[in-house]
């Protein structure tokens, strides 16, 4: 079943706006967690299908929507792990990028405010967090460090030809 990129883009724009303006409707920490879970899974499924779209704007917005929806699953370990494992179906580069995006979004949600660098963490509020949140934060921090180390090792191990081709 084929649809136009404009149709997909319209749905993604709407989903982004809804996730941004109605966060309570997608939270797993409410009395309607089951309904919200179903909503999140539909959004995650739709945006996941479009992460690899050949249209740049569609794939960019799909990544943003997927990240916003995945961020909301972080309060439930089982759901978060399902989303995390779903990323394994992507190619390695996109998988690592999405994991970093989700990690940063979860850290931002837990710490509040602006996104932080990969080396920073919100230690000032860690004493007020549950052991589950502290474990998740430690896991995310170690994952970020591992990702950045793997990326650095890969780039350093690869010879890159930086010469520009001249057109004559």
C-alpha cells in the first residue's frame, strides 16, 4: 500500500504537535496508562516505518516523533526495553543515532531543562530519584560513553581520503 510523502509528512507533523502539546495524553504514569500505551505504540510503529524514508524531511521528522514517543516509554522498563530492542532492526548507523537521541531525550526529561552533553549527568537531583531511575540513568550514561568510544575508534581506524576532486 503506497501513499505519498505529503500524506506521511502531514501525519508526522500532527503527531509531533500532539506529543508536544498534550504530553499527559501519552504518559504511562496516569490512570489511563493502558490507553496511552496503545497510543504510544501506534505512534512508535508509524514513525519507525518511516525512519528510513527516502524523503529527507519525512525521515527527519519520523526520527523526531519516534524519539518523543520513545521518551515517554522510559517510565516503564518493559516498554522501554521493547522500544530499545526494536532499534536493532535498523542499520548500525541509524540504530546508534536513534539510541543517542532517545538517551538524550530521556535524560532531558529526567533532569529537565536543556539537553545536556553526553558526558554530563544530573547528579544534583540523583539523590531524589528512585533506585530504578538511578539504574536507568547509569545505564544510559554508560551506553553514551560506549557509543562515543566506538564511534571514535571507528573513525580513527578508517583511512579517509580528504582530497577534493577538481572539475576540469
